[in-house]
């Protein structure tokens, strides 16, 4: 029986966004989304954890080369979101309500195939928006 191991890579990015529905009044948006609906946007210093799983390769003992995983995360996600407006600048998020929940799903979609190409399976995308709030998505 093979042994499945989970391994996680952490990355960070800073980005702006706004939670608001354009068809709603400013008051209704504030009532629903609070200060996250600020018409002038707001930002976070996000922490992203990407956990992959697989069987360690016998010759290296690695599930995946963490440096290669870091390169994939930077190429597919970080370079697109860091110091950007998630609602306006990022192709894979600008059509979304940019909640952390939806951001986690969108990041999963960017990483699932490239992680498989590294020889592992994507297990979890975890994003911390503040020190008190985080989201985990398991696909």
C-alpha cells in the first residue's frame, strides 16, 4: 500500500478588491458587505497555502519538488494578483464577487492542472485574508 503525504507551500500577495453589487444601492451594499463595499476599494496582505498530495518518489523522497511548486504558484497566480485590483486587473477574478471564498476557488482552477503536471494532486488551497479569517477549498 502506498503512503500518501501532504506537503504545503506558502506564498504571499497584496491585492485590492471591493465587495459590492452594482445593481444595489450604496446603502444595501454597506448593509450586506460592510466596509468591504468601500466605493474606493480596500486591500489585504493575503497569505496563500497550497497543499498537494501524493506518494513520495523513492529516489528523492519528494512528493513534489517544492521549488517547482513555488514556481508554478508564482507563474499561475502570484504574478497576476500581487499589487493588483482583483475586480479590475485579474483575468481569472474580474468576473467574480471577489470574496475570499471565490478567490480560493479561482486559484484552485489556475493550479489544478499544472500541479498534476508536476506529478502530484492538488489537495487544498487556503487563503488568509486577515489574521482572524481564512478560507480552505478542497476542490
